């Protein structure tokens, strides 16, 4: 999205990113609109919001589908009026920004399910760009690798640009899309070796899928607790693999579907070396 900003008429202005999935809903309003000192507990100083900070430039609302339903009409009103009022303030301030929004969700489905307001959707959906998941455009990986590494400072290990390494990347489904690819490349550069792909790796060219694994067998000659713990670990890994793949690497959506706290889901992923 930053490349769109850099190639547009607003390239001299700021580029401000708000990740709607990473900020607690109680703080998101302040993040977008800003707040005055004393507006709420912990507001010890005045803070400008993302809309003010992006004035004259571009505001990128990442994972806009995760925007709380009660905040959506407030954002719509601000976008329509092109004026913003900080939390706890009385005056409205004009702003002039270009808004780019992205989401892993199908917002039409979200509107039909009444989880996303139709009026805000139509306000944002002036120009839509459908970007297929990375698993459907594996031929783009060499170009993406070159682009993602071009912004790094320091030496990039030679093996990362080798044909063998790039071909191995093209055999992976990348449920986390470009974000997962970027993090994986960072790991490889840091370790100076081809790090193992995540436990959620499910190559389309693999002959054995997660669902086709052999069932776990009961061995009455082995201790009960040890065998039970192995079963539980295997279940956990299989479940997380399927969950993350189903939601395209979107942790917020996966946590909601599994009825898990997002922080707890992250801990499960880290524990099983899937993040």
C-alpha cells in the first residue's frame, strides 16, 4: 500500500498505518481520532489521532473488517464530513486524507451478516482491488522476495537468491500470505540459513495432507499419561494448522472462530513453533 502512496499525488505527505486488528477496541477510537488530556483514565497528555497525522497524505486502515461495529458509524461520519473531533474535545478539525483500506474478510458477507455497516462499506469501496492469496500466485514469489529484501540494510545471504531456495518457497501454501513470507525471510537472514517452514506448512504438492494423516494408534503397553499428552499435542497442532489455513493467517478471525482469546491463540502458535 505504501507503494501506491509513493506513486501518487500525495507522495510528499505522510503515510500513516492503523492496524485495526492489533489495537484493543477500547483504544481504537483514540488511535483514529486522537484525544485531549484527561479525556479518560490514563490520558495524561494530548494526542493527535491517525486522521490528523495523515493530513495531506494517506491513511491506511489495515484489517478494516475487524473494526468494532460501534466505532463504524463514527468513522463514517468523520469520513463524510472530513472533520474530526478528538476524544474529550469540543472543536472539530478539518483534514484532507486519502483512505486506503484492506481486509482478509469478504465485506459483502460481513454486511449481510450485519457485522459491518453497509454505508461504511460503500463509502470505502470506491475503487476495489481483489488480491488473490499468495498460494494462488506462487510465481510472484521471486519478485516478492526481491522486493521485501530490497528495503533491508546489511548483507543478504546468497542462498536466499538461489534457485533451489526460491523453488522451496514455491512449494509452500503460505496461509499467512505475504506477511508470513516477510517474517520467514527475516528469520532466514537472522539465522543465516534456510529456517524450517512453519509447523503449519501444507504444500499443495505434498502427497499427504493434514486430513490424510494416519490415525493415532493406542498402545496399551505404553504409560497412559505419556500417550495422552502426545495425542493432545498432535490434536493441537492439527487443529491450529487447519484453523490458520481456513482463515488465511488472520489471527483475529481464527480466534473468533475458535472462541479463543487472541493472545491465548498466539501463545498456542508460539508453543507449537507456528509463529
